[in-house]
């Protein structure tokens, strides 16, 4: 599974760094390093809905407050 987080300026201001760090921690905690590839990209062109995160090409809007629920629903539930 490929998860790409926008790290462009607008998403950065909305907390993309915290989201990257939390997703890295969650992937490690669950031992999913061999199943989940995290990556970053600059602007996905949907700044008003940021922080933008794609999971296998499907775009989601995530915030530091919703990152744990997002991980459970969109990543953990689909790789196990």
C-alpha cells in the first residue's frame, strides 16, 4: 500500500508534519513497515481541503486531530 502525504506550503501550515510523524509511528507500532510505504509530495492541487493524503491513489483530507481514525479506517483495516 502506498500512502502519500502532501508537504506543500498550505498543507504544511495545516499540520502535514505532525501527520507524517504520527503515520510513521503508527506504521511502526503495528509492524506494517513491509506493507505500507509512506511518501511525500508537493502540492496535490486541492489546498482548500488539505492536508491531502492519498492511499493507493485515492485522495483523503486529514488533520492532526483525525489522523488516528484515518489510519484505522483507511490503512489498518485494508492491510490486515
